[in-house]
C-alpha cells in the first residue's frame, strides 16, 4: 500500500470509518487524513491547536464539550 505521510492513499482502507463518529485533535495539519475519511463517507470534526505539536491531547482534554461528546458515543 502506498502511503502519503501516515494517510493511506487507497480509499478502501477507510471503508470501516463511514459508520463511526470521529473527532480529530491535532497540533499539526492533518488535512489529508480528514479529506480521506470524508471521501470514504465518514464524518469527522477536526480541531487543530497551533503550536502544540504532538501534544494536542492536553488542549483536547481541556474542552468540556469534547469530553461530553466522547462519553456520549455508543456502538451502533
């Protein structure tokens, strides 16, 4: 499989993503990843925290709405 960074180029790799809710928190741009999930039929809410690098989870955990969303998810 050919990769673009960490994003698989083949959309078949993302088929299972279309039925799950997704939130992406990043400190560096991840537009290719988000586009690939959307192209595969998935829905993703993307938040980028400039200047946090790999440590974006600290900012994500500070968002009360994000934690509420996470805990509300159920397998269908």
